[in-house]
C-alpha cells in the first residue's frame, strides 16, 4: 500500500538529507494501519502557506512498531508509544524536486 503523507519542512529536510531513517506517525482510529513493506510518500508541506513545495521522497517501511501493541503493558510508560502511533524504520526508494 502507498500512503501519501504531509511532512512539515523541519522533518522533511532531515529525511531529504538522509539523517532521519525513521518516521513517527499518528493515525486516526479509522485510518489504515501501516505494514512492513508499505511505501510512504512524504510530501513537503508548509502549513503556514497551506501548500506543498513540490519536493517528495518515497520511503519503504522495513521495521514497524505500533503502540501499545508491540510491548508488554508494563513497558508502555517507559517507552511512551501510545495507541494510534507508529514508529517505523524506513529506507529511501525515490525522490523528486530540487
């Protein structure tokens, strides 16, 4: 599955530079869950201007943890990954833009 995700400039720039090989994302209760090998299409979005910049990176999920299911209940407070949050290790597969 391919997910199209708005990505704020601060975080997008880190992905663009290759210094952020992970994604931490919140998903609504009715949204599809992420899976290993899904593709995230990260589109740089400037919220103040309500516009996309034209830069985007496609990354593939290679590891996935979803809170709180991936841990024993005793560890939830320690790790702090609440329900509806996903932490993913990703690798770039393509990019477009400047």
